[in-house]
């Protein structure tokens, strides 16, 4: 009996001691919260954060974590703030002020997708107060602006090449030509194929400016300068300027593009091409896509107005991409109409098919190849040869690229063209090879 009474008294003592300890701890906790609130109200955030760090045993208590997060965020410590507010929101999902602070913490930590997600939760939750929704919309706009700014990109590259062109002037290999009603004539050296070596300098620049999450504007420039060793009359600068607007709608990306391409030959403007293109790409899955484009434009020749034309072109195709391979096949139709009657013999229809493949051979090695075949039919008989002209053109090209590092690459390029025609003057074959080094920045 005495043992039972003693045991009961002992249990009562420990229970009373435990309740007293809990009461003291509760008083200390309430006092700590009051101190933290006071320091935060006085904007002494660093001191509040340091005080919170000393009492890490209260981590997981929503009120403590909330004050810890506020002090950390205002002290410039985004990571501890994120962890603190994530614990608060997990235990009290409807604490909307804490979720707002979580959005701010994600923005400070540059975790913009997570900030977007949490802001959307507040905006779409029917029970959240209007002031919270308004603040969430403001934060969502901030994250979207930051994302658009982060997605802006500008890149450029310079390439220097040394090459040999086996037929600079696309001249025939024939020595004589037969002109109806006039007889046979000996061709001048200027009309026959001539080879020469050259130095090429290329510059590429591209800037992309997102408008929103689905659309963007981009500007591009591509300039080639060729300097030949002997045939300086074929020195040329070919430049292309392009502006594009594109938008992504589910699996379809469509674009509108305007471009201008001036060609300077031996220091003088030879011709200028302007074009407007509308196109789209349909992404069937991660690997397979289909594309199409329609272009209209004009070609103005400075030296001979009979070469001026207006054109339209349609291009369709498909591409397949795997981890190491990219392949595409396309078909093209183009109509070129002379701008003056005297140039009708230069008007023509061009149809072609093309195949391109790129293979990643190793980490730093890449091989690309392209083949194409064109059928070219002229719309009026040639005034000198008194017959309709029909040409066929075979195009073969390949390149082997070695990436020294992310910026520097070395490339060997081979190009071959074989043109046949029912008028021998316009037949030629041409082989061009060059070795280049490019630097991207």
C-alpha cells in the first residue's frame, strides 16, 4: 500500500515538473516571437535573423518559421527564406500572406517558374482576399518580365576561311559555241571556267527579344566577303539582313519574316533582293516535325534591268532529330517573272528536292552533308540561241567540324555543283573547298 502511494506521488511529481517545464518553454517561445516581431517592426532584420538562428529548435513551428522567413528575406538571404516559407505553407496552406512571401522569396532566389506557380495559386484560389490577389498579380508580372529579360539573347561569330574555287565565273568547259544563223564562235577566256584561290571573311549576328511567353522578335545579319587572288573582278560582299516575328501556339510555331540581301561585286552594288516570308513548323513529337513557308519578293539588278524579276516560292518539308542525328527532306517550287518584256527569256520556274543530314560523331566532332537537285525551265526562248532553255543542277556539299571549345571551331567544307543544259554555254561543273576557323562570342 505504501509503495503504491509512493509510486503515485512520484508520477504526480514528474507530471507536475513536466507541465511546469512546458509552461516555461511556452512562455519562452511566446517571448521569442514577441522579440522577433519587435525587431522586424524596427527593421532590424539581421538581428532578428541571428536571434532566430540561435533558436533553431523551433523550426517547423509555423509562426516561428514565418518570422524567420521575413527576417531572412529582408536580410538578403533568399535560400533560408524559401525553406522557411515552404514549411509554413505546407503546414498552413491557407496562410496567404506566407504564400505571398514565398513568391517573393522565389523571385529573390531567381526560381521564376516556382514563383509563377505560387502566384497563380493565389490568383486562382477563390478564398484568397482581393488584396492578396492584386499583390499576386503584381508579382506574377514581375516574374514574367524577369523571364523575358532572361530569355533575351545576342550571339555573334566571325569566321576566316582559305579556299580554292575551281570555277569562279561558273563558265563552260567548251572552247566554241554554235549560234543559230551565225555559225560557230570561239569563246573568250572570260566565258570559260577559271579557277582561283580566295580568302573569305564571314560575320553572323543574331538578337532575340521575347515579347511574352509565346512570342518573340529577332534580328539577324549575315555577311560574306570574298577576296580572290587573281580574279579581283569577282571580289564580292554578300550581306543579308532579316527581321522576324514568331509565336508558339501549342505544337505549332509560325513566323513572319522580312529580309533584304544586297550583293556588291568588285566594290559596286550589283543587285538587291528583298523578300517577305510566312511560315510555320508543326512539332508532331519530340523528334518529328513538319515545316512549310511561302515567300514573295523582288530582285533588282543595277547593271542590267533585263535581270530584274519578281518571284514567289513555296517550301515544304519534314525533319527528324534524335540524340546524335538530325535529318531533313524538303521540296521547293519557285517562279521568277521578268519585270520588263525584254527580260522574259530570263523568267524561269525552279523546282527542287533536298536532303540534309547532320551527325554528332563524337563529343567535339560533327559531320554534315546536303544533296539537292533542281529542274530549271525558262519561260521564253533565248534571243541569241533561239530556243527555250532547260537546265538541271546537282548540288552536293559536306563539312566536318571540330569544336576546340565552346567558342572556337575549325571546319573543312567541300561543295560541288554540276549543271547541265540544252544550251552548252550554260553547262558547267564547279568544285569549291575551304578550311575555316570560327569564333563565337
